[in-house]
C-alpha cells in the first residue's frame, strides 16, 4: 500500500434547473409553531429554522442557506396508512397520527445548501458521528461545517472563552452537507412504546437513518443529486449497513461512502480482546498504532515514522502472528525473542510484555507507555497525555484527549446553534448520550443473507459482536460503481488504522472491486481533523473524491 504521511507543520427527481437551497423562511427565526416539544400525545412534529451565511474555503467565498430542523422517523415495519374499520380494502391516511402508539424518533439535522447551485448536479453528503450515543457535533464543529473550533496542540485547552473561526476547510466547496444526530443524541429524541428497542441497536439504528435519508431527498428535491454517506467511528459500521439498505432495499444508488476511523468488525478492536481468547488478530492490528505512539513519545529508536510503521505491520502479520498462533506451545526462547521485538516496537518493558503473555490491550498500553512519568496516554489520540488517575491501575481510566478538548466543542456548538442557527431555545443538546443509549443498545447484527443457512434450515444466530463487513461488500457487489474512501489517523487507538486496512482487504467480494476503495492516513488521531495540517489534507482528499465520483463543481 502506498503510504501517505502528513507531517506536522511548523507548522422526487428534481429538475436540472431546481436550486439546491430551499425556500427561505424569515431569516434567523423559527417558523411559528415550530416548537421543540412533542405533541400533547407525546409524539413529534417536524420543525425547522432557516438562516443564511457565508464561508470562505481556501480563499473562495461560498454563500449558503442553513436549515436546522427535525425529520420524524419510525421503526422498521411502520406504515403511514391504516385500514378502514369497516374492512374496506381501500386505504386512507391514519386519522390522528399523533395517537399512533408506535415508537417515533425526531432526528435533528443541520443542512447547508450552497446558494445558486442546481440540485441535479450538486452533491449532497450525509454526515454523522458514532458512539453509539454520539451526536454529529464533532464533525460539524471540528471538520466540515462553516465554523470551526480551534484546538491547537496536544495538551489540555485552557477554559473558555474558546476560539471559533471561519472554517477554511469546510466541505461546502465540494458538496452540500447534512449533519445528522442519531436518535437519542443531540437534539434528537425518541418516544412511544418500546422506543429503546425501536431505535437503539445496530439494525434499528440503520433503519432510522435510511428513513431519514429518503425523507430528506424527497423534502428537498435531491433524489437526482450525487449522494454520499460520511461516517466517523461507529458511524462507519452505521454507514456500511445503511448504504447496503439504501442500495438493495430502497433502490438508492449512492455515489460514495466515506469512512473515517473505521471499525467494521468489533471482534478486532483493541479495547478488550482478552475477553475473546483464541482470537489474536486484535493484538496484531493494534501493534502498528502502538509503534506510532511510542515513536511520537520518543520511547523507541526510529528516525522516520513511515519506514518504522512498515516494519511494524510486517512483523505483526508474520513473526508475531505465528507466535501468537502457537499459544502454550511457544518455547521459552521464542517467547523471549518475540518479547524483545515487541519492546523495540512499543517501548514497553520486556518483562511486562512477557507477563502479559505477549498480548497487550489498548488500555494497558495507554497506562504503561508513560508510566514512569505518571502520565496516561490518550486513546482517541495517543499524541495526548494526562496525569494518571491511579498509579496502581492495570489500564487507563480516562482518555486525556477527550478531557483536553471536549469542553471546547460542547461550548462552541451550543453557542453556535443558538446564536447563529437560531435553534434549540429551551432544549438540552446531548453531545453524547451514552447513559441514554448504551444500556439498551443491541450490538448483534444480522448480516445480508443471514436469515437462514443453519442445520436443518434453521436460522443462524448472528455473532455476539457485530461484523458489518458483509454489508459493505454486499453494497459494492450490488452497485459496482459505488466508491469507498477510507481514512484514519496513525495515533488512533480507538479504531487502529491498520485494523481498517485489514478489514477492507478481507471484504467478501470479487477482487476487482478492491479498486473501488482508496486509502488515506494522517499524522493525527481518531478525530483526524483535530490536527489542522491533517484537516487540510483530509478536506482536499475528500473534496477530490467527491468531485471525481459525483461530477460535482
């Protein structure tokens, strides 16, 4: 694979003439009756606020209209018509829809439309974060929205006031943008019977997003626009399931899917591989990130990052893989040799590596790398460090990067959405809603074609940890024109970069479709855009991807 290292700087079909931007309401004001609360019966009504603005992207001014609002979606199997009580075969719209006992979600979004652009040729990109339980605030204020929070360096930011600036790297130069909050996060809310079961899980979540996308295309006349999904973190498995559902069950061909900080098979993650004994691939895929991190913190001797990562990747998939496969049959001499090599790549003490049976989890690495300095290494971005909470702990107890920059994002978005977008008065914005979502999240997933095939024709149970690699492969086979953009950071220990590469290389599809995937990696972490030089490169790469696959501007 050609490696690209970004070094720190010193550093309804719409007519072709239809306009991309929707008709404006009164600028800066919510339409009368557009209140954030649900109806008296406990169910939701769409709402919106339309404003206008401009952004300068790499020297070029772009005028836009922004719509902050909600679209109401329902669980799988819901129908918007009802039978007449007399048994007549004719259907009619359900009377008193707000009394329908089915669960609903009011999904919040902010859409930016370039003024004067024709909807038929103007791309539209649906953008979301992950969690599950995270809002889209991070990509909105950190990466591609018209305003950006600045988070320079790799240390904890001072408290407010924070600095929000024109985003020179907004993706509005290449595409209209729709930032979407998943049900239960941000300003999105759920209600009704069994609302958690209806929306909190791999498959019901994807159903909600598919419904949102198709409704949005109708509402704004964008069916004939080039269309993209952009997901970060858990947003990458979400995007994989959603693109397959859109392609195969909704007849919506997407131009591309953009995966940032990807994880498509949760058995391969570095957080708790010890809970899955006998499956060692997670340790192998994390090693290159361990190496990059040790290099950054000067814990290993290597002059350049690129060649050092090539060595780490080769060792991970050869000698290290063979040693792990031996299990208890590994000789003492072999164990000593592998431990010494792991020390060379990770900087961890040889005796610690041997005591860990050559298998280091992400949390253990974060705790141990700078343990002699009483510092804990970051998870989302291993460039960051912070004081160790408990010197006697086995694993890291918090994430220094999250502690360092989250408050800035929360303050910036809450101020921006209320003052600039004129939305959210009287409402609470949930940047993360793990306490709401996580206790109810169903992480199993039935992959395409997974409804049968067991012995005697019985349905096969889905794996305990979701693997959506078959979904992305299915979408690519169904639509061979679909293109995939994979990106990540070398210092990401939440979704290690080599994990994403490995999973792409193992998609169950014809080899020729591998040419549909392109790879981009940066000297940054999980939130690649938190490093300005990497954000610029990410913007340029994504904009180029959209232009060559969507015939955009």
